[in-house]
C-alpha cells in the first residue's frame, strides 16, 4: 500500500474503519460482479451548444483539454479494472458521464478495450448534459432490452434531472433488471430539494411495483448515486417502504469503511445498491451474502488536510487540476449462478 506519510500510517493502524480497504480478489466461477461508480464530471472537451458544459471545454473555467480528458478516461478505467479483482466487473453502472462518446472512448481507448464491453445509454434532459450509463461484458451477460424512465416534475415543467436507465439482462436461464440512477442533488439544501428526490423514488417504485406484481420472485437491482442516505425518506420510506417491502438495501449494515462519499467531515453512503428478494432464491442468479462493499483502494484516497482522515482523490480541488479520480468511491456486489 502506498503511504502518504506518518499521519496516514497511524490512521490506518489505529482506525478500525480502515481495517480492510479493498475487496478481495475475485476469480470467476459462475459468478459476476456488479459495480456502480460516480466518475465525477467525465466530460469530453467539445462544447455542446444545447447544454451547460462550457466549464469543461478548453476555453472554460477548468481549461478542460484532450490531455486532461484522456487522463481522466485512463484513470477511470484503472479504478474500474481494480474493482473487478482478476478482471473488470461484468456489469458497471456509471453516472456523471456527458454522453455516449465518453463511454465509447472509455471502452475502446483505454485498458478496458480488451474486455468486450457493450453500452446501454440514453441522452437525458439534464441542463449540464450529464447522463447515467451502463457497461456490460457481452460474452458474459446478454442485454435483452434497455429503456429510459423519464422524470417529469409536475410542479415545474422546466426542471430536468437525469433519467433512470432500465436494462434487462439474461444470464443462462435467468433474467434480471438493473436500474441505474442519479437523483437530484442537494445543492440548494437537503430539505429544499427533498421533494425532488421523493418524486424520483415514487416514479421508480411504480415501475418496480409493476414488475413485482407480475412476478413476486423478480430479480431487480437498483444502483446509483441517490444524493440521499439509506435512512433518508426517499430511500427508506418511499423506494423501500414498509408496505410489502421487497427490497433489501445492501449498504445499510456495512461497517468496514465509513462511506462512499465524504462531504466536509462526514462520510455517507449516498451511493447504494438495493436488491429485490428474488436474489435470495436458491437457484438462478443469487446475491453472495455480505459481498457488497465500497472499493476503497489506497490510490483512490488522499489525506484530508482540512477535516482530517481520508477523502476521495478528486480531479479538481476547487478549480485547481490534479490527476485524481472522483469525489466518490466505487461500490460493488457479487452474484453467483446456481443451477
């Protein structure tokens, strides 16, 4: 492990939260790994006249050029390959990507090019032009269908956020559904923006309810950056709820690492994976118990000089560029197919 001085070493030795920083190596045997990662502002340098992406252009405030763009791509690929153990994960949900081009560059112009990834993606109406996307290894899982779930806020027809990506996959004789999310941020305050996240939760719940009503053993995984924690109303009361709860939040009981994102001095799990009970069945594709973890690799972290401890190593500190990764850590969960 690369060390960042004596203070870092003392922190690692004395804090139980950092006893295990990395998921175990994972050698595939009828198993797949799913990962979600907010890659933080993966923009291409071109100016899209229809969105507010000027900040990430060569003439913008961040002077975002091809060199920085390709360095960001390669660092994102490095993080994703590391999350897989011996090989990259079979399914990867992503958010804060600008368009399909950045996904194409990611799988064809980095070290990911050897692994045969396919893409599921739709343009959203987000004003900054950021979307969610999904990568999958085509020789491991088959994409049956993909579509987007539009988010239309009834109180403001001019307010747009990221759509939800819904992909249906087949693995051998089993099928499962993956929903990739990036819910509205808290930039105007948690309470001021809570209504928006509650509405997105309600919209998604209507879709998952319809799947569950058709098949009580349906296999659903909801992943994303929810900008709410597992105990906030949008997740606990709306998406999961107490009325016929068929969802299990995998991030609720994790103690090995304090979170996936750090705001000021507080680590939280705003990045989450939530499963339907169908993944607990004894046949087909099933969740491997206690396999959900943040991928807290040392190269994704740095000393937090302002708030103490560690923090994710970002690409920018303010407007000052550094060769970092993201303000989030990837999260992962493992699944095994049983005949």
